[in-house]
C-alpha cells in the first residue's frame, strides 16, 4: 500500500500518514472567487514541447512532451483550467530536475482552456473522471514504450486528485506526487494505492483536503492569484515541496 505524505505549508512539518476521511475531487476556490480572469501568455508557449497524439480504445487525445528522451517519465496533470501556461511551466521545471525527466502533459479537456473560474468549474464538472484515468494510463504506457524505464504521475488540484487515483487504479505507475487534490471515494480509495504516494497540502486553509495553488509562482500565476484575492506567498514552502518532489521521484524512478 502506498504511503501519503502531507506537506504542511506554514510549519514545514512532514507527516507520514495514510489518507482517510471523505475525499472530494474539487479545486480549492470558494464561490466568492468565481470571477473572470484574463487569458495570459507565457514563455512556456515557446518552449520545446513536442505535440503528440495518443490513442486509447476508440479515442485519440493530444499530449505535450518535453525533456530528455529515454529518461524516466513523469505524467503532469492539469489543474481545472486545462493545459494552460502554468501546467506547462511545471512540466518544464520537472523535466530539468535531477538528471532530467521526460515530462508529458495529456490534454484531458481535448483542447479546451478555461478563461474564467466559472468556466473552469464547468469543465471540471463535465470531465469523465474514469476516462481521464484511462488517458493517464495510456500516457504512462506511451512513455514506457518510448524509452522511459519507469514513469511517475504528478498533478495539481484536479490533477492532484487524478494523480492519487492513478496510484490506485493504474498498475503501470511507479510513483505519485500529488499537490492539493484528493479523489472522490467513488473514483478511488487511496488506502488501496499500489504505487508510493507523496501528497502536499496547505495548512492554513479551510478546505477539507485542499489548499490554494501555492506551487504556482510564475509572474502570470501570481498576478492571477492576486486578482482572485489570494495574496499569500511562501517561497520557502515551494522550494521545500520541490526538493521533496525531486527526492521522491529520484528514489522511485531513478535518475537519467
């Protein structure tokens, strides 16, 4: 059974615990924050991503790959916004950690990217969660069939919930790191995880099992957060989370 580790943002305590209690696949934004946001450009749009297509069963979806060929792979799962600038920023950063990884972002929304909170909520509520898990499995298999000896999964908010679900439901997954997201009990029971799971949550939040997106630190992301009333920043916690991410994936996936 995988072990879930909870990162407490303010205290920086690192607790080892199995995940218990009711788990809901939602993103941590109260209704008072559901206001439009402008679409923002980022340098990640010009990054050397390779756009590929992956087929599973009777459907095909786009995915974006960056990093060293034949390196350990990491599937990077989107927040409820879709495949936007910030998830691409995370994928680029992950691909450069340690000796290098091959990061792959599956487009779970099939090309749709939310421009405001209400639209993001609508897209997430319309997501076929079991189908998304199948997309993740197909992505893991693609990486393994294209040179990655081992493959992990990570994700943020909605993607964090799916990351944990993949550790339960996708036997090909070798390790998971989830950020502020937990799956519904109908989707997956984290206590039955087959892959080792590390999970990060903020301490100073009123949401059960969720926190604000404290890992999103690009200038565009900070501007977006401030526009939504989320003004707290803690670079020390971000650096600590990335160091633990790197150590966890390096331990279970190896290094290129």
